[in-house]
C-alpha cells in the first residue's frame, strides 16, 4: 500500500489535475498506462504572466505550503540545475503514508522546468512543465512518466487519481493564482 501512496504523492507534488476542464482554471488530465509506467498529461490556466508562473513552479521551498508536501528543501544549485529533497504525506483511510524523494530540476526561465527523480520511493519519475503564454493567462502544461514501486491494479490507481490527486492539484492552481502578488515581485 505504501508504494501505491508513493505513486500518488510523487505525481501530486509536481502536477495539477482535474477532470473535464469544468472549473475556473480549465484543469484537464489524461492518465494512460504503458506497461508498468503511467503517462500523465495535464494542463491548467492561471491569470498570471509566464514570469510569475515560472516563479511559482520554481519556489521549491515554498512548496511546503502545497497539499501533501511536508518538507521541501533545496539541496544544491549549479547553473540552471537544482536538486531538491521532498517529504510527502497523505492520509488514506486515516492512515498516514510518507514518501521521500530527491529530484533534479533543469530550469529554462519563463518557459519550462524539466525534472527527474534521482532517488526515492518510486521506480521512475521524469517529466516537464511547459509554460505557454496566452492573452491574459499562462497555461501550465505538465507531462510525465511515473512507475510505482509495486504491482497495483490499474483500477485502484485510477480510483486514487480521481479522488485524492484532483483535490491537491486544484489547490495548486488556486495557490498559483493567489501568489500572484509575491510572484510579480520576482519579475520586476
């Protein structure tokens, strides 16, 4: 069960999901299985500039305020590469599950954030954020592959994606919008 939770927590700290785009952020998600891995594609729109969006997704230590993230620390910076250690926690049926991971991010200012798990509680996690400017908003586009550390039936994974991760990602979209004044300071 810990490995199942690991899958959901690892996806939740880097992405924003919802179903059918029926909300103010036009959140969308598509999760498909390819062998032991899951391909995750998601997007949402927030009325902020690409610079503000980039400041939000690269606020690695500020991520502690996001749902499910207990701790997030920058371990090192070298040029456009950043190593981050995270501890995530989720409660399933009142039982807390914790997951640790170390990720390397490659920053492409105001355009993209590439990431790969260096070590952690999932077998594989790699993907990207792309920031696409619109007229009065920025689209956050997330693409990743995740391989859980266990043999969990697809139906169970889909259940948790629809019932836990969605709420977490909706919160993240809301926080990106609310953090606009703080992000705007970084863009001046």
